[in-house]
């Protein structure tokens, strides 16, 4: 997955906003300003079609997708929750400044809340965010969010097992790149 992300992000489609943005909107005003500036700088400097921003609040991961050219912000949540108002305002304000300075657009961004795959428990949200990110990058999804993410069923045990294995391999590759884990599994 890591290799796929690096390959795909070198194209002009996707940018990644690091998870550190999740703390900016609940902190002090100076921290909120820094967070908004971080988003605005990345939107301006990276010049991608969509930006993926995994977002953690109160122990639950959601995926925020910002698409500047379409003036759209998407929230994918495996519990089908709306993003909290403080977080929504944080992303909206950062996005609004970028839209105004880059496109001269004064219209409010459209928020979209598709009914994505629903987790059956309270502890798999990170895997669901990962699966959504992988699906988006692999299929180069940049539009039609309501149609693409219109499956409220849970991931099967097999899908979740494969996702966990892929992530484990990804982390092992990052920390020990000399070993080819796929070949090692085949030889075992």
C-alpha cells in the first residue's frame, strides 16, 4: 500500500494531509491558526485534485477529503457520524481561505456524507479509513462520492484480514526493506 501511495501521489491527483491536523481545531487559537495555515499551504503548494486527511477525535477515525476544484469536502465515517461542528468549522475555514485566494470563489464548500462501509464494532475505524483511502487511490476516485461510497455493509472477516496483513507488510517493508516478506511467506 505504501508503494502504491507513493506512486499515485507522484501523479497530480492526491495529496495527503498528515494526521496532526486532528489536534489543531481543539487547541488554543494560535494552534488553530497554525493548523489552518498548514492545510492552506498544502492545498496551495501541492496543487492536487483531492487531499486525504485522516482525522481522529474521541478515539474514532474519519476520513476527510478536500477537493478544491469542485469546492467539495467529503466525510467518510464507518459509524455514519457527522463530523463534530468544531472540526467541521476548522476544515471549512481553512478550505474557504484557499478557495478565495486561489479561485476567487466565495461560495461555501459543499459537504458530502456518503454512507460508506459500516464497522460492526468500536475498534476497527482505522482499518475502514485505510480501506477507503486505498480504494480512492487505487481507483483514482475524485468525484461521484455518493455513488461510489454507497455500501453500508461491513467489511467481511476475509477483507479485514487481508487489510491487516497488507498493513503489517507495509510497516515491515518500511522498517526492514531488505526482506521481501511475500517471498518469505511463499517459502515457509
